[in-house]
C-alpha cells in the first residue's frame, strides 16, 4: 500500500491489477482486447498525469517568449498583438489543470500567429526556433503515447 499515492502511481497500480489479476482470469478474446486497450489508456494517462502541468507551463513560456521575440525582431502584426494581449490578460499563474490548459491554448495562439509572421518574412533563425518549439511539443506527445499499439490486430 502506498502511503502518499500520486495519480500516476494509482493509475499504474490499476494497470498492474488489470494485467496480473483480471487478464489471466479472462478467456474471452473480445474481453482480452478490451483489457489490452484499457492497459494502454492507463499507462498513457499515468505518463500524462506525471508531467502534463509542467510540460504545458514550460511550453507556454517558450511559445509566448517566441512570439514576443518575433514581434520585436521582424515586427509585430495585429494577430500577434491580439494573441499576446489575450494571453497576458488570462490566468497564467494557477496550477489548476483547467487554468493551465487554458493558458496553454492561449500560448498556442501566440505561437501560431508568430509562426505565420516568420514564414511570411522568411527569417531563418526564427524559423528554426519555431521548429524547435514544435519538436518539444511532439516529444511530449510521443512520451504520452509511449508504446501505443493497436491491440487485437496482427
């Protein structure tokens, strides 16, 4: 028994119970596939729960800083200004998941408008920085997916 279980620990414990206790007792192939699907979901949720807020906060900081750098380097646009103003007026301090997710969405709009400006100007250094931010986002998505597999196929 865990004295201070975290959400990932609880999810992984459920996953272990599913695999070690329930799966061996099941013979129906359809139910076996459902168990495999649930195992994938539990593993992915555990990974996400362990890092989601930190990832969104750090990515948000990077996206907003990038948009500000784009505006100051190649000139702003009405879209960048609006996205940054919307970001700045929102709750960017709370650690509540809904607030962090909302801030992340607003930061994503900052990134999107900044990337549009960079593509329009052809600024190579800023283009590469934007791609690096997108690469971090993709790496986090890959970490969440883990060893995602199509169960019941093959």
